[in-house]
């Protein structure tokens, strides 16, 4: 089953794994982890310690990259 996406091509869900963010934005997974470590992306962590990126952050990053 495939997820639905909005007009910007972002899947309709609230939280994303770093690898999903990388695919949506068009960068490597390592770049996303670097941005997390540098504080360029706000994340939350699961009880297991894994990073999750809120949809609003993905939209913000896409907007910034489209304005460059």
C-alpha cells in the first residue's frame, strides 16, 4: 500500500525518519544527520532514542531550499 502525498510531494504523515527526510529533500542521509547535530533541524526522539523530524520542519527546509 502506498502513502498519499500532498502537492509538494510530502507523504501525509506527521513524523519522518531521517532517511525519509533525505529522500524528500534530495540529500544524503548523512547530510540530514549532520544538520541534526548542527541544530539546523529540530527533532524529537522516540522512547528508543531514534530521531524523528516533524512535518513542519520538512516543509520549512523544502521552502528554504526552493528559495535559494
